[in-house]
């Protein structure tokens, strides 16, 4: 039986009642996180829960737990559900109140729900790479917030899937920002390029791990905006996310990158990343 976390109570999925008046349901008025579990241990959980609290603060949502308390909740869900390889999903909404746009009164408390679930690593995609499709970045200007509002991301991902691609790449005014649920990287002449961590992208935890791996392995990094034209002309391209890790990209809009196989630096970073998994207590800072 899978045990879910529902506002401080651990219960069966069937017993988790969600109100029709929840602001997550009405407005997507909330934030979330996904934390990977490798070998029965949470990976970079401190960073994820720090970002969770930061996202909440950016939407003026006060959460009643600290990073350490969230780590305990996630750990309990992982252990009690016997998850060895998978992830924890957690979200917080602005709670339950009759539908109105402005914030509910102080008597309304956030709704916090979480669960742990099996999710194997995408080994064949990691090895073979994936195709991607570019789409217009029609999102708002606070993409740094891990918001439950994902309509533009959902539409983009569906576009990509219908084109036989695994991910959609957002392009804003000619600049590659990020994927619909990933960060984007290119390698040109041995230098790694990725969009700077500003309001136009989510500063991915996996992105941060990759940048740290580069620093430790003398791989040059340019956190500078790059155009779609530059992206198409990269020697290697890959994407990162908590569940996709470092996934090579082998084609963009049907055009092959390099020789159509994962690049050398991409594979080297995958190898270094793999070592961080084996030391899950690994800290970013
Ligand atoms: O399971 C999945 O499909 C997941 S787990 C995390 C994501 C997808 N995506 C996170 C994400 C994102 O939604 C956007 C818009 N940009 C970047 C990322 C990567 O963030 P991290 O590395 O923290 O998962």
C-alpha cells in the first residue's frame, strides 16, 4: 500500500481528499518539486527543498516546514514505501477558499501533499540520445519559480511528442532559454554553453550539478544567452533534469547534431554525473 503525505498526515491515496475549492485546482496557485531517489537515498534533496521554499517565498506563500523537516518527510515517504529507485513529488498550494483571485484570509492554510514513487532511470535515452523540437517560449517572465502553472509547458511538450520528439526547446526572441521540463546545453569547440540563471529559466538542480562537474573537470563554461542559430551549430547538445539526468540530444527540428551520436564531452559529463549518484550525500556547495 502506498502511503501519501497530506498536510501532516500519512495516509492511503484513496483517503487523500482534495477540495474542489483548492487554489491549486482553480489557479495552479502553488509550487512543487521533484527529488530523485538513487539506491534508496535522496539525491541533492537539500538543494531541492531550498528551492521549494524559495519558489514559495517568490509567490508570497508561507510554508510551515523547514528544509530539514521537508527532508524528513521525503525520507519517510521513501522508506515507508520501499522506494529504491524513483522520486519524491511534493507540492504546496495556497490552500482551500471560495474561488476569488486575491489571496484568501489568514485562516486559510497551504495544502501540502507529497508521495514517493518508483521511477527507473531512462537508460536507453541516456545512451542513445533524443530528438527535440523548438517552440515559441510563450511563458510568463518568472520562469525561475517552479510554479504549478504549467500550461505553456504542457502545450509545448505535446507539440514535441506529436512531432516524434522527446522534448520541446523554448526559444524567446531568437534565444534558446530551456526545455519544457529541462535545461538546455550546447558544446562548441570544447566550451559548454547554457542560458544564465535569471528570470527566463528555472535554475535546475541538475544544471548546477553539471556546472560543478565542469568546474572540477576543467571544462570551460559560458553562462550566456545563445541563439537558435548557434544552438543548431553546436558540436554537441544535451538537456538536463532531475529524472532525465544528462540526456544527449541528437537532432533539433529534424536536423542531425554532429554525427547523430552523443558527443564526447556529453558522455564525459554523464560519467562524472554517475559518480555523484554513487555519493548521494554529495553537496553542491
Ligand atoms: O520527471 C520529469 O519529467 C521531471 S522531474 C523535473 C523536471 C521534469 N523538470 C524540471 C525543470 C523544468 O520543469 C524546467 C522548466 N526547467 C528546468 C528543469 C530542470 O530542473 P531540475 O534539474 O532541478 O530537475
